[in-house]
C-alpha cells in the first residue's frame, strides 16, 4: 500500500515517520518551510514515546503535479485548511481512499464534497515538531477509523491494519461520526484551557481549577452532541483519562497559539457553539473559551456576534 500524508505538522510528521519506519511506502505531501526542507535533506528524526530515536527517509512532494499514485491518503492539515488543501491536491488524491484523522467538526464533510471514498476517524496521540526535521512522539493514544462515504469495501480495515502494523494501534469503527464527537468533547475539555493557561495537558487532571474547567466545557458540549443525536456516555471521565495519559503533552492549540499560528478553535469550540445555537442550547463556557482563544491568536477577524 502506498500512503500519502497530507500536511507536515506534528501529527502528519509523526504518522508519516512511523509508517515509513515500518517500511510502508509513504509520501509526505506538503508545502515548503524549514521542517519540510530538513526532512527532504536529512530525513525525519523521530523520538519515540519510549525515548528511542531513529532517522527515516521519506519521499516529500511539494508540487501536486508530481504526486505519485496513492492507495490511501491521510489528511493532517489543520481543520481550517482542509477545503483549500483538498482542492489543491484533488487530482493527486482522486484515486485514493482519503482519510481524515484531524481534530474538529466539518473535515469529513469537506472531503466528502470532493472525493468518492472518504474514511474518518480520530487519534489522540500527542506529538510535536521540536525543531525542523525532528518530531517527538509525546503521548501514545487511541486511533479509530471508519467509512464516512463511498463503497462498502475493506478499505478501513486495510488502512487500520497498515497503521497498526506501524505501531499506531487502530480500531475500525462502524460510526465514525460518534467517534469524532467523542474526540471533539476531549478537545474542548483540554485544548483551549491548556492553551490559555499555558499548562501541559496533565494539569487539567491534577489541579482542581483544571478539573472544574474541563468538566464545565465538556458537560456543556456533550449536551450539544446529544441534541445532534450522538450518544455520549461519560465524556468527562474520558477527557480526564486522556489528560492523564497525555500529561506531559503540549496540546495542539497551545502549540499553535505559542507559535503565532491560526488555531483550530473554529472547528472545536466555535463549531460546538454554532451547533448549540441551532439547537437553542446555551453554551457560555465554550463561547467564552472560543473568544479568549480568538483574542489571544492571530485570526480574530474582529467581527461581532460570532458563534
Ligand atoms: O488531540 C489533542 C490535541 O492536543 O489536539 C490531545 C488529545 C488533547 C492531545 O494533546
């Protein structure tokens, strides 16, 4: 199987590196920048969760016209870049099973509008690009994947098998929308609070103030999930468990905010608030967290009355 990985951020680099290290034919599809240039010149250095280091050679393609034929493509660009990236790499990905493991709501829909075979899921691994050419696997998590649209074939099982063999244990799920919402609840419990308070994920499980914030954001968002027809059992407990398991991880939103990059707040807290409005539900905690992240980050458009 030849796998393309679209996006060379932390998760894209981690997945591409683990696949290539397991001898899966892997091509990183990404734009330039220091990190991509370093991977091209010297290979990708991976520091595994157990501290082991290795360097893997990965093919990097920056021009969509030069992309090889792919069997599957993992989309890891930030959620706000999904539609544009999908348009740009549309021909390159057209014959592949296109899978999103990104954070947030709306990515699978954006891909389904452009590709025939879309898989969707979640991953709670923690990773960050420590310096150009070096990705650190900061926390081992779960990965779930299922068919979003397209033929009922064994593509989810094949891709899950390839990922599992590469060390990313992946479960095939029948209801990827439910899995996505579960992950969204984890992210609204962890991401904004850790980004704004500049703490590692573990602080939300260890400290009373952290637990209170996590519980309020998750409980409120879970009501929205239920209004959307998604069954969620014990989302607070699940989120605390992820915060504990990724205790030393710097959340993706904190990484983005500290690097001055656009965050995924619109696909997470913003999307929860927008759907709460549709269902006539209150969402003051997520609305406040979203506005604080917008205020702290580079993308606040200054418009009023946003979700
Ligand atoms: O998905 C994550 C993120 O940082 O976006 C978690 C699971 C919170 C790990 O850091």
